[in-house]
């Protein structure tokens, strides 16, 4: 009984974690790495910091992305 309850709690916690990561776009780097490795196997995969810099630069260059307040 206790084991079944722990499994349910674990599954719910995993779902909440996934949802929050998708909502905040925390998982964008992992998706990007997967994309590069699958579609461009010879390309160099940037580290997390370089990826975030490219992403920020792209968002700031595109007026449709809105503006950053801070």
C-alpha cells in the first residue's frame, strides 16, 4: 500500500516538474542539444551559457518577441 502511494506521489511530482520546466522554458537547452545531435551530427554543440546568450540575442533582435524589462 505504502509503495503504491509513493509511486503515485513520485509520478505526480515528476509531472509537476516537467510542467514547470516546460512553462519556464528551462528545458529549451536539452531540446536544442537533442535537435543538433540528431539533425546536425557534425556540428559543435554550444555549452549552456553560449546557448542562453544566442537565445537572448535572438529574442532582443526580434521585435515580435516583446521586450525585456530587466
